[in-house]
C-alpha cells in the first residue's frame, strides 16, 4: 500500500519532469514550414515589467491579426499566416534567455524581443548562438549593440537619443533660450546611457550643464536629488527615468517648490498612467517618444500613424502608446523582411533585415551596421491640458512648444 | 517561555544510525554516482532549451545545498545568501572582461572570493542569532549590491557587465548549452558530495549540536565560532561557484539580477519544502520547485504564479516539515494522513 | 543650512511612511513569531481598496484609509483563522513558506484584477508644499502621512497596554500555554493580531497611494522594507517601527544629500548592520524576545 503510493509519487514526478522540460513538443524543422510564418515572443506578463509587457504583447497581437486579416505575408508566391508563440519571462533576463532557447527547440527561429534592455541583452547572445533572428522592440541601450551581434535588429531609436532629442527641441524652440539644464537620472544602464547622450548634446549646443544627480531605479523618493539641485536654479530639468521615478520627480518637485521653466522626462510622459496619476501637475511637461500619431510615413499593412492610432483604439479601447507601436513595428519588420527574402529561412531573413529600408506608420525602418535604427528621429511631445501633443520635430509638430512649460 | 512549547525538532531527526545498516557505507555514494550517470544519459534526450531548464535545476541544487549547510544544519537562517552568488558572478565577469582571464581559473577564484567573503562577514555576523542574523545578512547582501552598482569603473554599475564570449574577444570559448549542462551537473554533484561528507563528519555533528543548543555545544568543547564560520564560508563557496557559471551562461548580467533577494527566498523555500537539515531535502526541493514552476509557466501564461502560490500553501499545510521528513514518517506508518500534520501543528 | 533642514525633514517624513508600512509586520513577528512575506501585498491591496473608494465613491484617501484598514482586517483575520493557524506551531520557516505562497497568489490576483498599470490616488492637496522661512518646504501629504504613522503607533501602544484585547495579545505572545490556561482563546487572539497587522498594512497602502504610485509588483519591496525596519527598530516594542523607520529615512536622505551616486542605499544597509552588531536586539527591542528562539 505505502510502497504503491511511493511508486505512484515517483511516476507523477517523472511525468511532471518530462512535461516541464517540454518533452514531446518536438517542433517542425524550418522557421515557417507549411503555410505559416512562426514567430516567438518572450514577454513580461508577471513581475516588475508586467505593465510594459502587456503593451508590448498588444502591439504584437495587433500586428499578427492585421497581417493575417490581409491574407498573410506574401513569401515566394504563397501567403503565409503569421503565428506567434508567447511565453512569460517573469521580467527576468535569465528566463527570457531560456525562452529563446525553448523557441529554438520548437524550431522557431524568428524572435520578437522581450521588454526592456536587460532582458534583451540576455536574449541577444542566445539568438546569435542558435542562428535565430531577433526584432528588438524595446531594448534601446546602446551597449547591447556594441557586442558585435549580427542577428539582433532594433526598430527603435537608440537610448542616446531619448534625452538628446529634448535638448535639441529646447534649443530650437524655446525663446528666450534657457541657459542651464540639470539632469536627473535613474541608475540603471539604460537611463545612464540616456543621460550621457543628453549631457553630450547639451554641451555641444552650448548649454550650461549641471552634473547629473542619480537615484536608485524604481524609487518613489527622489527628494534628495531635487533638494540638491534646487539651490542651483536650473532653467530646465531633464529626467532620464521610468514611469515611477518620473511621477515622483513631478510630485516631489511640487512639494519641495522646485520650479524650473520646463520639465522634460524620458519614457514616463507619453504613458496615460503619467497623466492619470499626476493630473494637472503633468501639464507643460515634455517627453521624448519613439512614436507619435503625427509620425510621417505609411506601410501596406497599417497605413499611416493615424490609421494605427485608430486600429489600437478600436481593438483595445485606449490610445496607442509608443510601447504598442514599437512592438508592432518589430513584428512588421519581420513581415517585410520575409517578403523581401522570399523565404522563411532565418539566414535569408537576417540578410533581408540587414538591408531593409522602408517607410512605415512607425517612420523609417532601416538598420545600421550594429543593428540599430539610427535613421528614425525621436519625437518630442508635451502635455497640454491633459492631452499629449507633438511639438518636435517641427515638420511633424501638431502645435508649438509651450514655453515656459509649467503654468502653475 | 514559549520556546518550550514550540516544536523544535532536531534537523535530520530520525536519520541517525539506521541508514548505515540499511544501505551500507557506500550505498549513498553509489546512488549518487548512478544519478550523475543518469543525468548524463538524460542529456542526449534533451533539446537545448530543455537542457537549460535542467541546468537551472542543477544550479538551484547547488544553491539550496549551500543554504542548507548554514541554514539547515547550523540553524542560522541567512537571508543574504544571494550575496555569494552575486559576488561569484561579478568576480568571474570582471576577471574575464577586464583582466582577460580564461574561464576556468576565474571559476575557481570566484568560489574562493565568495568563501573568503563568507568567512570575513561571518565572523562578526554569526554572533547574532535568529532573525537578527537573518536581517544582518540581508543588509550585507543589499549593501553589497549597491557597492557593485556604484563601482561603475570596475563593474559597469547599472549598465551591467558583459563577459566576452564571441569571436576573437572571447577568452574561453563559450561552453554552449551542452557544456553548461555538464558544468552545472558537476557543481550539483560537488554540492551533494560536500553535503554528504558534512553530514557524516564530526563537523556536521558540531553544526547540528549548535542548531539544537549552541550554549550546550560550546560547553561540550565545540569551537562553535569556527564551526559556524566554516559552514558559512563553505556555503559561500557553493554560492560563488553557482554565480560564476550562471554569469558565464547568461553573458550580460546586472546588479539587480545578480543580487536579487528573490533568489535567496527561492533557496530557503526549496530547502524548507524538501526538508531542512537533511541531505536529500534541498535536492528534492530544488527539483520539485523548479520543475513545477517551469511547467506552470509554460502551461499557464496568465495565472502560473497564482497557481504556484496556491500549491505552495497546500503543500505547506499538508507536509510542514518538508517532503523528506514526510516520506520518512510515512514509511514508519506515522502521520501519512494529510490531516495528521494539521492535527499536530494547528492551534 | 536650509538644505540640511530640508534633507532632515525629508528623511523624517519618509521614515514615517516606512514606519507605517512596517508596524503591522513587526507586530505579527513579535507576537506570533510569524514572518509574513505577504505583508507587502496587503499594503498594495490596501492601496487598491482606497483607490477604488476614491474613484467610485469619491472618498478622500485619509477617510478611505479606514475602509482599507477594515477590509484588510477582515482578510487578515480570515487568513490567520483559516490557514496560518493550521501550521502556527510548526517552525518559523513553515509560516514563512506559507505566506510566500499567499504572496504569490495575492500579487498575481491583483495583477489579473487590476492589471499591472501604475495607479495613484488623486487629492487636491497631498502634493502641495507649505513654505517655511529659509526656503524649507513641507510636503503636505507626507506630513499628514507622518501624523498618521505617529497616531497609529500611539493607538497601538494604548491598545496593547490599556485594553483587555491588547493584554491578551501580549500575554499570548509571551507564553501561549499560560495564556490559554487563563482562559484566553488563542485562536481568536492570533487571528485578531494578524487582522490588526493586515489592517495597518491596508492603511499604509492608502497613504502610499496618496503620496506616490503603486502597482502589484511593488509588494516585494514593501515586505523587504518592513523586514529591515522591524528588526532595526526591535521586535516587541510598539515604538520600534517608528524608530527604525525614521533612522532608515534619515540615513537615506542624508546620504542622498551629501554623497554622490546612489550610495544612499548602501549607507542605509550599513547603518542596519552596524546597529545590529552593536545592539543585537534592535534600537529599542526587548531582550525577552531574544530568548525565544526560532527553530
């Protein structure tokens, strides 16, 4: 009786072992054998990046449905339906890397990037080793692209542009021209790269730069950094931050009476959470964005940026965020590259990616030697009466920069 | 005192002499060798992604065995154990990226650095008892992460550090999934062998005596400080080796991931769920938790952590002393009913 | 000089918020010897309750905090009565494991129900600052939060020292066997203690939602903070969390002010380790809890 139980226990354990390692899921061989183009995506469904992960998945899903609704991707005379296999990376780099290997087990060679630079940095070497190809939708840190990887392509502008684009916008649009810019920065790699890019641009354009103050990423208390720069009375404060620190800067600056002429922040201002949580305080804040509805260009699947905006609104009931758009753009890059290659062979698709040069709802998609899309400018947006409007570059601007930004 | 009322059962209670007679002196070693051979045989059946899953199980066996030495045997619950993992990983990364060392000496040095750090901080910290020790180790781990984060010149800080593994820049050719599987397997075997030797040595007895009553152990002539610090350093060695292999496999690492407190929590959970202070408990806990969580993650994308949490709650209530003790008692015909433990521990 | 005052003020106020987060955790640990890893998820859940009350009924969070506390009290009571009491006699790690499982369930439950979006409770006044002479600014929301933390601490001291319920809780914490012989219903008292702690966590959540932002994944951070502050302050003393919170708040704030980079966290943890080495029972902990060892 007891022995029987022990044996049963062992066999259950054995079954779980096999199931957990994914035995029996022998995949088909090629990247898209049959009439499907098979993609795989690690994404953050749980953990600290769950919010951005959800937006990224929305972008991928919209791409898949739209492409399939148009009959699929034309590859070598056939129309291939797109299929995406999702897996939760729990916001952890090692899990993201593991998922890329597991996708390879199933014969999936085309990988849509996970959310964020650390997870992308972990996935990239695995992609390289397995002969897969990755369309990176959100890993912007330039250090990922200085490792000599040949199979990772980022549709988005590199990290160095995030703060630099705001500096350019202020230099061109703010009159009378401000003199001093202070930088606040989270201490993760991406944010630091952003800050370095911004500081360099500001010095190049003759601003007086107050050296950056750093605080731990994901902190809700940035009072020390604010108190430190308060006495230096900067005209502009630029934060390279994520959402949490971005909200904290605006809230605590208000509490502590830090009142520059303009706040600029990366990542946070374009998200609805930023406007919802800060309400009136968000007015006047500028931010840089990978994509805005005013972006010029169109493509056969999604049309223009305005069409894309409407599609997201119709499907998900909220305005399209740039996290949605960059995810869709990564997926779109695969569709266009497969069409161009006329094959689902991952090596041919890689080569097609390397030479891809096209306009799209996301702007120009074209990769430099390292795999970064340095050809697409970032946009600068400003919050006006709770609405997000594009103010730079001027040819895509919906309205003028309000200067000084803070109204209160 | 409530202490008297609390059920403080000796770790490994009931393991005593019986095992020698039942299996003989070499039985466990033979079983261990057979398991290693079986693991090598299993490898040929696995795809790379599966190898990676099983490799991570081996890694957690190393970590859980390491934690068990100090937390299970000696009864000093370290909540900062991840500091060894992180230090080992960063030592390897710095040596390979900056000093351009090949991997193998870097692996050895990483283990030694972590062990030395364990001895260094263990000497003052192990004077603390109970939760004060737990929290102090947590403080050391979090503080060390911040130091690593701020030594940007050496560690890259928040930007992470990348081990050179590709092309001409690589100091040691990347091991590939096959290689890492074997590396983690070797480390797991080393950890098990270490734990096995400790279990049967005077050192192990000293640790158990410390767990049961440290003052009594001291009065029996045991040098408790030396025993505790040695156990902590040894657990540090295992943690450092695991961190080193993990770093080389992952290529690019960041402070927040290498010093993630949730890795410590996982070690503790694995040991407790398997059976604290036993030889096979950490092994069983690591295997069960890693496989089940991985299986759930692959099968239930939305709700997997929810289900895992519910499973843990049920398991804890049914077998609060861990699987090994539970099965042992079951074999003796005591308390196999799921309700028996509830009857024993409920209020 | 005003910079120094500002930094000190920031640290003290932040410390009040820390204390409010940690006080329930400290209570449960001190009385029941349970390390509640689900504490942080109680905090976040409390924030969601206050947020819902504010959104749907327009209730100010300083009032809604009472609703959060009540809802979390009920949840805490039920969890202790139905689950934790089943294993409360087992070694401390067992309850740790149990609450770890609970934490996973609660965090992912919130993730499914509320999504991972960042939220904040909106008020017209919480992000205002009151100017003092010398350019020092007092953030109103944080000042109120600090007042709540002090009020909660004093109320807890009064509850523990002056009421029959409180005395029953303390007595059970010191010697459960003897307490039962005195006719105290330990099951109920434990559930009550856990409920009070969860309720305090809920109130803390409402405050966090008012002065900052929250989303489900924050839970782990609040558990960690509680862990640090509870032990730093010392278990078994109701003032412990407040003392620990203010010390950590000040250490972080001063370090942030006078050191470059992000050394402030390292300093906070260094303070923790040094305090423990010098005073192993925490700043104002009591020695008799030390005698009660965990298995």
